[in-house]
C-alpha cells in the first residue's frame, strides 16, 4: 500500500510539473515582435597606432594602458638634440643665403644701371662699343649670380622647413580622443621610423559586434537602424547603424548568449554608433541591441 501511494504521488507531481511547464511555455515572453531582431555582444573600437614618422630615441612616454587621452595630447617625446642642432644650422644657412641675395640684388641693380648708361653713351658715340658690350655682359653675369643666390636661399629655406618639421614630429600626439589600449615602448628605446609607440581606441567610432542566427540573418541588411542598450545606462538607448555583415557563418562564440540554444551557426554583424555622448560608452562594455528591419514597427527594448 505504501509503495502504491508513493507511485501515485510521483505521478501527480509529474503531471503537475508537466502542466506547469506547458503553462510557462504558453505564457512566457516570446521575444520581440516581427520587424525587430535582438542580439548582444561587446562594444569595440578600431585601434589607432601612434607611430613615429622619423626614427630616434624615446625620452618620455606619457601614457599608460587604460588612460583616457584627448586629441592632440602629447603621448611621447623623442630626443631632439640632433635635430635641434640641425635646425639651428639651417636657420644660420637661411640668414647667410638671404644676405647673399641682398648683395646679389644690389650688384645686379648697379650692373643694370651701368649697362644702360654705357648703351646711352654708345648711341652718342661717347664710348667704344667694346666698353658698352662689357657693361652688358657684366649685367648678365650679375643677373645670373642673383638667380643662383635666390636658388641657394630657397634650398636653405627648404632645409630649414624640413628640420622644423622633423623637430615637431619628435613630439608624438594623439590623433584622436580615446583610451590607450597598448603601451608598446618605454623611455630609452631606440625606435625606427614608423614604429608604433602606443595604440588608441577612438571613443567616437565605437561599434557593437553582435551575432545573428542564420534563421534571422536574411532580415538584416546594411544601413538598417539599430539601438544599443547597456546595463550601465539602463534609461538610455544609443542609435547605431548596420555597417558590416559577415559573408560566412561561424559557430556561436562561447561568450555570446542566444535565445535559441538549438542555433549553432551565426553571422557576425557590426553596428556602428552614430554618436557617443560625453564619451560615456567604452570598449569592452557588454551591450544588447535591437535591429529594426520593418519601419512601421515601434522600437522595443531587448527581451531575453
């Protein structure tokens, strides 16, 4: 009798559990309405390399990984002793060349006046033709010397400009605001031209990389609007646009949760933020997204 009662109780429990599961299946949230696709992922950003244009020895590296930087902020400084000496020499060369141009200009002006005077005297018969011709040749020679002096001055000015440019490039500045994701060099390192000293992620160009199941990817196309939601800012949504869709499917990454565990193949989709107000969103932040593929459907928050 006891065994029969236990069996009966087990059957009752099983029936109740089955009914409860059926009710849960019938009443549970079925996700977003037709016209909206939800997904999740982490915010990312393209890395910007802060690299040297000219080689040299690093004197300072002013940032560390995780630091926020503003556009034009100094990231690192290269030794400028050699280029400073070169710049000083080029400035002296420019001054000398300009002085030479002034002298050559004055000499040419005088030779030109002399040639004109001798030509007038020759027309009156007051001087021999050979004297007038020598004055004309002297004026042509002075003109040539002036042209050469001007050319030398231009070369000296070009050398000064180049040296000044190299001097400015000894100070490495952030090309955009963002966060330092990698500090690649240390003070004292000798770096070649083009070597990266640090990497920055631009906070104004963040995107959310999500994975869309293969049974929904056909609804997603480039240019569709999206909205991004984060737990860090639960009362806000951030506008985004579908800017990239993978051409091949891949297996669901382990860190990504999908509402349907039976889906094994997904497509990577990139949702680029339109704006990042006050740079409040940061790389690595988990986020949910809703992509709208029917314009007449109202926006709704993700439902997992």
